C-alpha cells in the first residue's frame, strides 16, 4: 500500500493579523497556487503566504475533517494552536521537507 501524506496548514500574512486554514498534499504547489494562480483569492488578497502551522495525516478524510474543525474556531483558539507548535509565529516554509 502506498503511503500518503496530507497536511492541514495555517498560513498568515507577515504581520500575523490574518489566518488561512487549508489542506494539501504538496506545500510547494499549494503555496505557489495561493501566490500566483488564484488571483482574487483570500490568500492573494491578504498576502497569506507564510506557513505558521501544520499537521500531518496519512488519510485525506482525517485531514479534511481537521481542516473543517479548525476553520470553525475563533481566532483566539487558532492562536493557541499555532503557539503550541510555533510560539514565535515564525515562517515555517523553509523547514518543511517538500516532495
């Protein structure tokens, strides 16, 4: 059976005032799409290109359910989640092993 990798992620702008939650199996491609392909999208409009949080899953169903759960949360709860992994809200883009 082939291994699958899915990620729930949170992107933010450089001022950390806006958060975007999504799901992907490829961070490089998805961030590129947010930045260059999806003109007029939320991430393009608010410049949410910094990866500040992610979780890894092997089954897409779990990843999608987690994404939906996080999207329903208030800002304060999202901040608490991010701080558990990334207390200083650093951009994690360079720390990810991309496929």
